[in-house]
């Protein structure tokens, strides 16, 4: 299908965007991250907007290019400073890039934007559990359990705080 686009087949801009987004999502779900990066690069070339760059950043990070993921996420954060998910992904990229201190700051920034961001609460609890900060290792899982109305994180918190059960 992309070959038809490349040969000049007439399509509306939104059609090209939809095809590229879906193909990128497909490659990501199939864990073919290099292919997803190529597709999302095309998407950014066709429609340079924060969402396109965000998707490219996630694919680049999944492909192991954390520096590029961080760079792209920073451009998105500059345009969308209130997007909690961008702060969470920056944390993820910095942690995988070996900068735990900076990663922790992004968790805290995400919580400043949304005090009930379960992902950030859980990850901070996990971090403090691993480093042995008992007070915080109790505080964050308790906050997760209080805020987790759907129960998604409940089992994960119990597994973290009671690994032998």
C-alpha cells in the first residue's frame, strides 16, 4: 500500500496519516521496532505534529535509541508541557539510558501535573522499595492503592510489597 503512495497515487492527507499511524502501531505490537521507527519517521515527514513525534519517540526508545527518544520527547514536552504521558515516557527513557536521578525528577513532574498518575506512583514506590527507603516504600504503594479505582495496579503493588505471598 505504501508503494502506491510513493508512486504518487492521489490520497487525502488524513488517509496517508491514518495508514502510517496504523502501520506503525502494527509494527510496534509485533515488536518490529525498527520498522515502526521507519514508518513513524515517514509520519513525522508527512504530518509534523507533537503526536507524530511522540509516537516516533516511543518507537525509537523501544528500538533502544534512548538518546533519540529523549530528544524527541523533549520537543513534545516543550509544546505540550501539561501532558503527563510525555513526562512518564521521559522518565522511562532516562531510566533506560542509565540516568535514574533525572528519571525520578520526571516521575515527580508527572505527579505535579496529576497527583493520581498511577504509573508514576507505582514506579516511585518500586524505586524507593529497591533503595530501602522504608517510609516512601510504604507511602507510594498506599497512594497507588487509594487511587487505583480499576484495580490494575493492585496485584502489582501486592507483588512488590509482599514478594513471598
